[in-house]
């Protein structure tokens, strides 16, 4: 499994509509995406050979993530790079995470649509990974359809509640004023920006 960035402590315990999903979360950006959406400002994640990238064993990475997470963390968010292009490894990671932290939720941003999962990706792991998620945000970022919705960068993208855990938030998506982003200062002095801006998709 090839990972780009990891961020602990995204969001806050009382914020259901945080830029990376509900509550306090750890975020994993997978490394590698072939979808090449025009306007993606997350281009560092496209190549598998970014300087940020590292190969991790899915199960030990799950343990590492739990150990590094902030107190009160409620789940993991998978972001791109493209999680479904490493579906088998990410599935193994998520299943181990759920074994370690059964109360954590899983939120996934993917450029693939549900139809593609069923018809084109044609491998079981992509479908199973999708089913492990509580919420997915699906579809390419389309610059011409840019919008300022909660969790979405363009109007074609769909927020899908796949379990009941956050279904009560669904109505709020229509009325909520979207948060724009977060900036985190790491211990090593580097910055991670995450979220949405008028010109961007999820970072
Ligand atoms: S927006 Fe997401 S799916 Fe599209 S190219 Fe960027 S990382 Fe890939």
C-alpha cells in the first residue's frame, strides 16, 4: 500500500461537517491517481514516485495510525491519490483498523463513481472497500461544475451514506455553509493544508 500524507487531528469533536468528514479524524492520502482531473490541485498525489510516498504494510500501518491518532478520534478518512486504485491493500488496512478500533468510522473520497466500481474496476476488492465505508464522496472533480457544497468540489460528485451512522447528517448537506479548509503545522515545521477553496478540490 502506497501512502502519501497522513494527518492526525483533522476536524473537531463537535463539528459534524468538517472538511474531512464528521468529528475528529485521522486522514490518509493514498499515493497514485491516474484519473488526472483538470483543476486537481492535489497533483503531488498522482505519481507513485512522489518524494512524500512510502510503502507500508496495511496491517502494521493500521496499528501505526491508531497509535499516532489524537485522543477522541472518531475515524479515518481516505483521500486521494485514489484509494480504489489500491483497493485490495486499502481494504486490508481498513479491516485491520476496524478490528483495532471498532467504533471508528470510515469516510472515503474517490474519483470513481459507483457505476465504475461495478462495471469497470471489476475487482471485488473495490466493491468490498466501498461497502466498508460509512460515507463515500464519489466522482471526478470537474472544474466546469465547481461548487461549494459540503465535502464536494464539483456538482457532479455524490455524497453517499452507506451506513446509518451519519445518515442524520444528510439533510444538513443542503443547508450547511461548507467549511473551506484547515491548515496544520506538523512537528517538523511543515504545513498540511486540507479542504476546499474556490479553486480546489480536497487536498
Ligand atoms: S481530484 Fe482526486 S480523482 Fe481527480 S485527479 Fe485529483 S486526486 Fe485524482
